[in-house]
């Protein structure tokens, strides 16, 4: 079974000194001295100036910006944090998630820092929870955009999540959206050679 982000993060913390020459605490102190406060500037600085790989830099930057606390260790906290400003969206999110997992039994839901991933071998859907809507992102490649099938505005998922559907009521997750989810799921499996 693939490692979770939490397991990768814990492994990085335990082996940082051995693999990078500095402990996590030493990296956090170095970042603090730069005065940087944005994820990308910290990430780029760590990679360019200190030759950390992307994942190592991601963990250092994430933990630094999370006030020195681990980011991925507790997936239930990652999910709960997404409802901090939009608790009213919880029932709709639960209904949408239940429907996706019912239609794709091999999928798993993986809470991330800024979004929720639906993954079966590869990520085929992603959700951003907003105060008045759920943005459901899917991978449809070059499919034309329409009023209902918009260019994605999601925060967090990979660039291949190209389109999104805005869901304000469970009825918005209709047959057309289910069809697009199936297309995205099929594309994610095709990329794996299946």
C-alpha cells in the first residue's frame, strides 16, 4: 500500500539530518532568518540555495508556515480545517463524497492541506470547500469549457485537474456530472497503462 503524506512527512522529520545535513529545527531556523513568508518563495529558496529536492522543501516550507507543527500527520484535522469558515457545507460535502465513493468503490478519499482528493491509482477528482459551494475538480484534458463545466479554480490539486463543476445542492451532482467523473476516472487509469 502506498505511503500517506503523513508517513512521508514523519519519515522526513526522522531522517532530515542524515539526508540533508540539517535537522528539521535547523532548517526552520534558517528559513526564519530569510524573512520569507510565502510557500513558493521558501520552496524555491530551499531548492535553489540548498539543493533540497521538491518533497524535502515542501515539508520544510509547510511545517514552517504551520508554526512549526506537522502538516500531514492527522488527516482528520486536515479535513476539519477545511470547514473552519464553511461549516454549513458539511452535509453537502458528505453527500457528494458518499456518492463519488459509491460510484467508484476502489477510490479513497484523502484530505490534503487545501483540498480533498479522490484517488484510485491516481487522483481523478478533487474538492475545494467554499462558504456557499463545493468546487468539484476533474481531469477532462482538452474538453471544451461550458457554463456548467468551467475551467478549474481549485487550490491545491495537480494541474491535470482541468475542469470544475460548482455544486450548491446534491441535485447538482446529476447524470452529466457523473458521466464527467467517469471520464476523469477512466483518464486517470489510462495514464497508468490500464
